[in-house]
């Protein structure tokens, strides 16, 4: 089995691929020792569509990283986006004889996890949530507490097995072994959200290139994740269509002159651009550009709003949205999201408590996903469940994750 003397992660996006490697320091914190990114190939709407193209790109990226930083990445954590993922909640309930014992914890978790998966699907994440005692008090660790009834919930993310196999094969062909696969928005939440923010009820919204992913948290833990099949590239396409430009020119206009909320523009400016058909340079008004951009972002937000409504989640997001991903880099995106959803909004920043490295890396949106993968812990992913099945019980593993001493 491949092994690194460091932790490595690769965020495979529709637009870019970002790689990080970090040393684990004596206190358990991570220090980034290598970073690299390149344009993505073979990925469409967050999902792998050409194993060959992605393999070539990954091989090149690993080789460049070896030359620049003198390290050979072999074992990696990677991200995953699946527009067909399902989230479900497993629930367990047991009666308690005076105080909660470790055995009570075992049985309540076991019953919460006892959920079968359809044959073509697999559990990517089994995430423990907080416990409830006497149908009222939410606690992290109920052992030794007085109670009559103990309840537990686990959040289960199920994804298509064939998509997971495809990614694993691609990595194998690139001479890489997968340490773990983490859902994109769950990885980013580990890099960006504080425990306080999660407890207060937030939606982490990652506006990428091909997809927009979200994860919602409240005081009990993770509530729901989802992937919407459009992102920043949709905005680029709409600009290209509106002003008859190439996609490349539209992307340049969006990233250099774009504004998400047209009413936030104080003065009209004229931007020089080239149209696809004519070689002549033309001018376009910053207001017109912004109107197209705003409409396009609103398409993404309408899909999200419908999804939140469908799952009754509006009330859960009490503290509003925290934005990340390249699509959140645009001017006045905060104002647009705030007005569209009537919620508080802020731009997510990397939490520095457990990771250090170059300022330029810790503040670059391109590396947020890879940082989240490096920091990811605290759930029973598929690999960990397999490992648990062969050595320890799943429950032992959960006990380790929540730090319960027996
Ligand atoms: N300053 C900017 N203004 C507007 N959009 C931007 C800006 N910078 C980057 N983007 C857009 O962000 C998107 C890329 O974001 P990101 O790197 O998060 O995507 P990805 O992870 O590669 O894709 P995905 O997560 O969808 O698979 C592109 O659509 C790009 O045009
Ligand atoms: Mg992404």
C-alpha cells in the first residue's frame, strides 16, 4: 500500500485542480509543505467524464509537484461531487436505566446506523450527530448522564457506486491511491466553518464552475448537503450568449469587470471587448454586463431556493449563508445573496487554528477545498467503515471519533 510521510489532498474541480501536501506537526496541527494547481480536464459539472484526460492532467500535476517541492505524492484524499447524492437521517432510541452507559451508547448508535443502501449506491459518509436525552437536551457525550430515554441520529450521504469506482480507477491509472473520498461541501465546511457558526444554523454555499454545492448545519450537526448542476460557468455562458463573445472572452469580462448586484453600481463604465464574429473591438456598458450576470446568478439561487423549500430548510438557516468557491469572488455577491434570500451573508475564510502555511495559499479560494480535505475528520467514511469491519467494530470507531473514553 502506498504511503506518504505527509498528508496530501487533491481538489478535482470543473475549472481547476488544486493539490496540497502538509506535514503533521507534534501538536497534531498541519503545516502546508507543497502546493500546486492547474486547469482541469475531463471533468464536467463536477463529475468525471474522461478518465484519460483527467489521468494525463493528474500525472502532469504530480510530476510538476515532485520537481518543484521534492515530494512524490502517492496517497491522496480527494473530493467528490454527485448531483444525485441522497442524504438521509438514521435515528436510534433506547430506554435508559438511571444513567447512560457505554453499552447504551453502542446500542443507540447501532440502531441509528442500521439502514440499508440500494445495490447501485454506497454510503460515502456516516456522520454522527449530537445525542438527545429525555427528548429535550442535546448533548455531545451522554455517558454517565442521568436519563430515561437516549436518542441518537446519524447523517448518511449515499452516492452512486459507479461514480466512486470511476474516480478510484482514474486515480489508480495516475499511480495514486485514494486515502479517502469526501463530499466537496463537507470538506470545505471543515476548512471554513467554526463550531459556533455550525451550531447557530448556517448554509455553506460553494459556487464552483460546473456545480454549486451546499451543506447545512444546525446545533445537532449536519442537516443536509446537495449539489445543484450549475455554477459560475453558467454565468460565463450567459455573458457569451448576450454579447456574442467567445467563452474565454466572457470569462474575462465576468472576472475582471463583473458585478453580481447591478443596483450596487454607482456609475456606468464602458468596457472594451471583442465579439466572436467580428475582429473589431466593441464597447459594452458595465450596467448591461451586470444585469446579465445578476440574472444568471439568480437562476442558480432560484434552484437552491426551491430545494431549500422542498426540504423545509429555510427555518434551519437562522444565521444565513457563508459563501465560498470561485463564483463567490465576484463583486457584490454578498449583497445579491442577502437580498435574494433575505438572510445574513458572509464570505468564508479558512480557519487557521489547525493549519498553517503561506498566506497566499490560505487566502486563495482555489485551495479551500484541498485544505478542507487535509483537515477532514470526524465521520465514518466508507474506507473507515471497511477498516472497522475488518478490525474494530463500527461503534469502537465512532467512540474514537467522538472522543468518548471507556
Ligand atoms: N473574480 C471572479 N469573479 C467571478 N467569477 C469568478 C472569479 N474568479 C473565479 N470565478 C469563477 O469561479 C469558477 C471557478 O471556481 P472554482 O475553482 O471554485 O470551481 P471548481 O472547483 O473548479 O469547479 P466545481 O466545484 O464546480 O467542480 C469559474 O466559473 C470562474 O469563472
Ligand atoms: Mg469546486
